[in-house]
C-alpha cells in the first residue's frame, strides 16, 4: 500500500494546505503550518455500513432518573457549571499562562477528594514533586488525590480503563499529551484533536468527569483546533488582570447549565478563595466625591454585580489624542465619544481619554454605555457623581438611552449595598410598566429616567470654571431643542 502523502496543517485554526505557506489564508497567522501525515482512509469493507451493528433508537423520556450532579465543594464553580458536575461530561478550562488554571484544578480535585470522590490529577507539564510542592503551599497534602506525571496518552487510557475508574480526572494540559500512533509533534492540531477525542470517549464510556486544561494564544483564544471546543460539554475561561487579585471563571459554553455565568475568586499566597459578594469587594476601595468615577450596575450571567468605572479626560499633550481602555471595548468607547460630540455638543474628541474598569473585571454588555458616559462627563465637566448613585443603560447612535435586561436584579443589588439613587433608561413610550418599576424595588431607591443622553448632560449642570461650555449639538438649538429646517 502506498504511503499517504503528507500535508501541512495550521496549528492556529486547523486549515489544511498541500504545501507549506508562510501566512495562513484562513486566520492570517504567520509561520503556523507544520507537516502532518493524514490518517489512513477506510477500506471498502469498512464503509457502506458493512459489518456494522444496528443502533437502537429510544424516546426522549426514559424510565431511569438522570445521574445526580457531583458538588465540587466550591460554590463559585458549582454556580458556573450549573449546580455541580455531571458524570461523563468533559470540561475545557483555558486561560493565560500563570493565571491560576493548575491551582484552581488542584484545589477542585482536593475539595472533591476530601468529600469522598475518587480523583486523579495527571500532569504533563510538571513532575510529581513539583505538584506536591504546590499542594504543600496550598495546604492540600491531606487530600487523597491520585497523582501522576505522564504525557503518554496510551498509558493514561489504559489506566482509566482498568479497575474502578476515578470519578474526576484532570489532564494538565491537553497540549502536552502524545498519542504514539500519530506521526506528529505534541501540541499539533492532529495530536490535540485526536487526544481530546479519545479522552472524551473514555469519559463517556466510564462515566467520569473530565477536566482538560488548555493553552491559549496571544489573542486569548484557546489554542488548537476549534473542533475541540465543539467536542466538550463545557468551555470555561479563567481570566483576570495580572496586577489584580481577582480572577473570573466564565462559562462560554455549557450543555448542562447557563452560559455567560461567572464565578469570582481572589488569588493570594494561600491559593484561590471564593468571593461570595463581589460587588462589595469591587467597591471596597472606592472614594467618594471624586470626578471621573461612576458605579455601574451590571449583570454577569444571572449574577448582578456593581463595579466602578473610572474615566479621565485631559487635554491632549501631542497632536493625536490618545485613547487607553482597560476592561471595556475600545470601539464602544469611540462610539460613546462620537455620540457625546454629535448629539450633545461636547467636544471630547480633541482630548486624551483614559477609561478603566476597577478591579480587573472585563465588561462586555452594552448596558455599561450610560455609566461610561457619566464617568466621562464627570471628568470633562469637573462635576463628581454622587457616591450613592448607580447608572446603567444602553446608548443608541441618535443619543437615545435604551432599556436593558434584568433591571429588577440590578436595582435590588444596588439597594442591598446601600445605594439610594439610580440613573436608568426611561419608561417605554407606550406607557407599559417597565421591569423593575414595582414598589418593592423602588423602596429606598430614588430612580431618575434618562431618555436621551442630553438629559444626562443637563443633570451634571454647568462645567467648572475654566472648562469649555457645551456647544450646540448638530441639529439642535439652545437648550437642546430641534432647530427648524
């Protein structure tokens, strides 16, 4: 039989080329193509259903009860996974180098083992003594966790298929595992794809929970083929700023629970600790009566969360104004600045603008638009926002402030933490009652409707002495009224 010709596979996106090329035409990355031998095609006897067994089809309703979830002993992880771990499921955990993925998984396996679960931690990046050293530092040496250091996937599969299987298996990391039946280097697309598939099959067959720790690229995406994210049941991202102690575990895919759910942890020399009330912790160091600071009432998954948004608007020291954003989308900041200029007559475009989400949190929901605008106005006009006020709402290109989801949860969280004022989108024009406008939510909260961004500018009042006054916006006259054509 003739030896199959080799091919070149992009290690970033999995694209295939018959020859080596410097720049991938699919993802645009440079020098990512490596030579791999393709899998042998099926013979004629293996195709067309010959020799196969009939598959029995069953109904959606079964007589047997679903398997119970396995609590991890960590409430934040249980929240992200939808209430615990499902036997036979596969979870992919990704994050930047040094963010704490291995520490998190070691603490999870230790907590499960202390609760009576059989756990195995298989490391391909560290020796056994190195893992023990970290366990000693974290105070986990008393946990009955099975530990091994290996990269041979054939040996791992043989171990998992022999005797009583463990209930939880951690592979650290999938990029270091090697299947000797493939003629390719560790970490290549074929090795990662095939290795993950074999481990997931073993997890389904033996009904154990499988954690796969994965590397990420410089863009923050999980390294390896995209198909790996489709094969697993849950994809978790462990993220956070290196200069901050907070870590966010975020679910972007979950077949057994809600997506976009988050768990909050704090990193210290004793490892990761759970943060039960992240809103209070994120606002613990906030100073009152300062310009450029605003509290945003956000929602991450199903959890309401209050965070501080800081803005600084300063005269440009060079010809081109600078924009620096941490924790928010820079494109959305440019949109808010453009709307403030075109619809409200505030010339912020010629200034340096710095925006920061305190605590190292990353915000992705559009409901933060109004809070960002309030922080920018506070810094630009020199008027501090009240320390007991929260702000939320989405801004449209015409300057209108749109309603957002889960208003009720945002207001309840603000009232629970002692806030007394809320700037929020106006009621719908049809007069229907807005979510969160009930008496129970209003108790203790003075809510002010913001229908247009111009209402927010008027609320801040005149600028401090030395600051430029707002010019008439495009299509508006004095006082923000429409000018005749």
